C-alpha cells in the first residue's frame, strides 16, 4: 500500500494559533522582502501617536511639577507610569533605519510637541511659589538634580530604550512598563526646565532642555543600533545623515550643559576646619617718672627737679569676632543663596552641604522665616534661610 504522492503536505505554520504566527513573523532576520516591508509598515503605524499621547503627557507634566514643588521623588515614578507610550521616540530610531525625510520629520515633531506639553504643564505648577503658598526654606533641590546630566537617570533611561525597542518589535502588545523608563529619562528634565523657568530658578530651564536634547539623541542612535542588530538594515543614505547630525547637536548641548556647572562648582569651597578669629590683648606701655637727683654737698644752690610727664596708655579696641556657619540642609542636596530675602528672588549661588559662609549681623524676617545676610569665601554676598545654617561661633539671638 502506497500513499498518493500528489496530495500536498499541509504547512506546519497553518496549524499555529494567530498570536504564535505573528510572533514568528517578527523574526526579522528570517523574513523575505514582502514580509519585511509589511513589518516595517506595521511598526511605522505603531510609532504614530494619537490624541491620548498628548493628553497623558499633560497629566505627566502636572505630576512632575508637583513633585518638584514638594521635593517628592516618588511622584516622578508616578508621572513616568502615567506618561504615554513613547511611540515617537521609538519612531526616531525607526526613521534612521527607514531613511525617509517625511517620516523622520513627523516623528520629530510629535516628540517635540509631547515634550512641549510636559514643559508647559510643569511651568504652570512652577507659578505656585511666586504666589507665596510655599515655605521659603523649600529649596527645590530635586529640580536642580534632574536638570543636570547624572548617571542614575542615564542608566535607567538606557535600559528603557533597550527594553522598549525589543518589546515593540518582538511583542504583540505595547509594554507600558518599559516605556515608562524612557519617559522617565525624556520627561523628567523637561519638567525640571519648565518648573525652573516659571518659579524663578532661571538656570534650570536651559539646562533641562539641553539634557532632553541629549537624551533624545541617545535614544535615537541607541534604538537604531538595536534595530540593526535585530536584522533591520538602513534603507537609504539619509538615515546616516540623520544620525550624524543628531550626534553633532548632542555634543554641542553636552558641552553647553556641563561648562557652566564646572565653573559654578569651583566657586563653592567646602571647608573642613572652621577658622575662629580672636583679638589678642597687648601690654600697655607706661612712662615712669625719673627720680630727683640728690645734691652731692650741702649748698644753698637750689636743685632742679624733673617734672614727670603724663602717663600715656595705649588701649587696643578688640574687633568683633566674625561669625561663620556651615550649610546644613535636611535633604542633603545643599541650598541656594538669593539676592534678596525672598523665596522668589534671583539665585546668586548654589551651595553644597558643608559650604563655609561668613554671616553678617543684619537679618530679615519675612513672615515666619528668618533670612540671614551671608557671603561665600569668594566674596559673593546674598541671603539664605537661617534654618539651613549651622553656626560655628556664638552669636547673639541666633
């Protein structure tokens, strides 16, 4: 008995469930030309944001602003979880692979619009300190930290890029958790920039925007490299041009955001020994009268007696002992020195914990907060909240 040789053998893939067939179709290295193009079309569609993207970006920006207002890092994670799926950020990496100007401009504009929504939402919250509803001793230290380039945020952001790219290509559904790591790296510096601009911490907004630009470039280049290792190939030379231009722009931002802080940190010196100047009393010279000479023989000639001159006493008035204090904040993030005794006044210096300050006798009472007139070792003068200082020498009514 023999089997008929003309009957077709059923394809094993036809017996697989639809979800399994879709996962297998995402093995890019095994795809043919038509299937590869179909997968690219599907990814391009997923990288196009909807209205929900901007709505949840608005909510994330508001929560970030409240987090900076209250110095509450827990709200940053909540904002990252509420943030939308970072489809445009993934689309920038895909645009490098596809190499079309239209798709790149569309994803770039979507990314910038989402960032602008976060910036404006956080700026609205930043107006609250100007209305006087926040205690003056709140130094907004978290906004200062996340407006700079720092390794913890950068590492978390890089992990988010890797996982989001892999999940978008390999998985059937969008991974909100992985995308939250990307939102943490992109939206956090923008929120700090918006809050800094409206609250009066002027240097933050330029630095926050620069960090956002650096992170966006890093996401684009890293995502494109991951896609390349997954089997995608650059289809047009324009993709190389996009990558090169973004790298150059990112380098310019990197130089711009680091140079001002390097200069500023050199002006802040941390002293380990507190000097105490004490006036030393000196001996007072006194002129003594000379003795009257006795005549050698009894004679009627009168003698001349020297009249003692007045005693001269030199007294040195001791100079007042200067008062020195150390910056000691509760959060360990340092403090800021303002030009006037007002929480909305211009910031003239950033001070680390342990910074040595010279304290002047004049103080100012604003509501329930006492401001102290101080100066750094470089001669920069300003005002700081009294509770942030720890004195090293006694002072009246301190």
